[in-house]
């Protein structure tokens, strides 16, 4: 039988179309699997929560697991983040483990050099470098400000990281005794942290703002800032920070010839601090709060 060429051509084109569209309609297979990296990121966030609540042992536990996960998938960005958080944990401990922090800083530099955005990564390393220098009581304040100014522009696309630079700049001004500039930069950081709802950063920066105002002789302003620290630490359920907040509140109230109302409020603050520490099963810290109140009698 003679084949009709037009029918043949139509049938061929139709078959090609069906095959093309059926292949195109298949589910697309992902080109990236990030299950391990996501889990490592969760571990890092858990470590940050543990750090803010003062549970350093748990923070290191989460960070150790995060490091193993990040290393197993060769994720230098996550490895860098683990090192930077480890530095924060080291510097947050009572004994300020500066040598350990320096070891983590060295590791951070190594991983930063292999990230996709090396400039941004090295800027974050510089941030930790200044923190360590401050912890060492290094007083080369003008050098620290220069380092921060030079690196802040490298994280310009991230509001949170820019605010971290402002907060650390405030720390440097506070250490140098320039309390007015310190307050300005804490306020700039707080503006961002408030808009972005970073509770732990809000509590910490209001606490430091309270310190600066107290050092500048502004007792009422210090108490106002501390009230905000208490609010945000309560919102975050950061029990250790709350206990510390009330301890400091008692000290502030007893400054500069306290009134009878100040003394009543201070007694409550010290005893409430002790109650929170006892609830956390920290009797030594609780006794410290009570002893401090006794010292004013």
C-alpha cells in the first residue's frame, strides 16, 4: 500500500511532540541535596540559644555535632560559623577562655579563605578578632575602630551583621570611656535588632546600654534600659540573663544616695534574682545575690 507522505509527516510530528512534552512534564530532580547542611544549621541555632541562656556545655555539644556534619559535606560557610560561635562561647565563660578563642579564630580564618564570599567571611573573622582583643584588655582602641570601619561595608547587604558591627563599635567606645558615642552605637544596633525581632540581641544590648548610662552617671536612664533588658530576656525565657538583670538592678538602685523607695525596690530585685537562681538550681549564685543585698544594710 502506498504511504501518504502528508499523513506520515503529521504522524511523525505528533509523536515527537508527545514525546517532548511527556519528558518535559516529568518531575524535575533537584540538583542540590542539603539535608545534612540544614541539620548542621539547626544545631548551630540550638548552640546560640544555649549560649544566650548560659548553658555552655550544651552549646559546645551542639557545635561539636554541627562541625562534624558541616565537615562531612565540605561546607566551609557552616564550618566558619561554628568557629565564630565557638569564639563567642569561649569569651562568654567566667574565666574568659581567650587562648581557646584564639585557636578557634585561627580555624575560622582557614575556613573563611575557602568560602564563596571571602571578603564577607573575613569581615566576620575581623569582628571576632576585635572581640578577643577587647577580652584581653587590649587598649588599642583607635586600631579597633579602624578595623570595624574597614570591614562593615563588606557585610552591607545584611542588616543583622551590620548591627553586630555597630554593637561592637559601642563596646570599643565603652572600653575607651567614650560613653556618649557608645550609647549612640548601641541605639543604632538596637534599632535594627528591634525591627528584625532578635530577642537575644535586644536583651544583651539593652543590658550593655544600661551599663554605659550607669558609667556616665545617668542612673534613671540606666534603670530604663535595664527594664527593657528584663522585658526582652523574659520574652526569650532567658532565665540566667533575668537573674543577672535583677542583680544589676539592685546595684543600680543602691547607687547615688538611694531613697527609701529605691531601697525597697533593691531588696526585691536582689531577692528575686536569688529566687530565679534557685529555680535554676544555682544556689551559689543565689547566695551571691542575697549577700550583695546584706552588704548594703
